C-alpha cells in the first residue's frame, strides 16, 4: 500500500470508462448540492473546502467511495481531480490513503469523505439525500463554531487564523511572513477575548482562577502558558532586520497555533457548557 496513489495515478487506464464516468458525475453532483446548501444557509462558498476550488483524489474500493480533498494547487480557475480504482485491494484504510496523498502530492490539511459504494447504483434522489445529510452536518459544525466564537468573544481570533491559512496558501516569502503575523495576532486576540488582556501569562492565570481550564495543577497551567508564550514569540519577527519566513517555518507556526487555539477554546467551552 505504500505507493498506492502514485501507482494508481500512473496506471490511470486501470479504471473502466464507465466507472470513471459514474464517479465523476457522483462527485460533481455532490459539489453542486453542497454549494446550494451553503447558499441556502446564507454561507459563502468558501465556508468549506468543498464549496471552493480544490484538488481531490476520488477513490473506490470494494465497499466505499473515498474522497480526499485539499486546497492543494487549486486556483479560482483551475483544480485537479484524480480518479482511482482500488477494488482489487479490498477495503482500504483512509488514514493510509491520506498519508500517501500527503507524500505523493505534498498536501496538508486534507479532508476525507466516505460514501457507500452502493450509492453509485442508487437513483439521483437517493444520492441527493446522502449529499444533503453530509453537507448539513458540515454547516452545523460551522454554525456551532461561530456560536462558540460569538459567545466567547473570540471571533476575531478565528478570523486571524483563517487569514493565516489564506496567506500560507498564497505562498511566497511575504505570504509566509504574513501567515506568521496572523498567527501571532490570533494568539493575542484569543487572550484579549477570553481574559481581557494580551499578556499571555496573566490571561492564563485568570482563566485558571475562574475555573475555565478544567482541573489542572498550577504547574501544568504555567507550562501551557509558557508554551503559548514561546509560540507567540516564534510567530513574531526578531531582530533589527528579521528574515522573511520560509514555508517550513510558516507551516510549523500555523499548525502549532491552530492546535493551541483549539485546545484553549475546547477547555473554556467545556467549562462554560457551550
């Protein structure tokens, strides 16, 4: 399985024309329904990866239709789709396919979707029910996240994170530096929203004092606080003439910031019963 995707792409003639046509129509119908649902909820197409141009690998094994999607190299006018038949492999593991996609295409932040293969033989009406269910679940998650952000007063922090991802996707030295700057602002905005101060150590002590970090020893809270402070420093420009960030630096900072923000938001949300 180590070279599953690479091998399958190179042997694109291994998929029958009929199966390719079925999968292509299936995926395009899903994207159309998904975008209509986003619009029906008043959400922009870019609210989800599937609402905007993206790259995707659409695979089929004996039991499932597996979609692995990523922003990849897609632009507003160009995206790439690979169709792969893995029926001879039996039932494949999604995590293994995602690791293969990451290695073969250099993808990060992938989103998998899994449909039953039986749907290929179902009517468009039955397929549409499945599209609707999956898309509504995505919308519900977006709305829940927005509600939490509004109630905690951290909408701006999430906006900075979204901007960080967008600037990383833009790429280039300036884009990567802007990505790190937005990460730094996301951390600062998070602390201000939750504790009314941008001083990370003070904010974390305040949150702990209010019981918003769960049952944690003072030493643990201090360690977490120090980690986030170091992360804030990592995202900050240093020196009189700081060098522009490269891709590895920006991606490392972005992933750590995402994890730190999600961790703190999860703790505070649970403590507040959100």
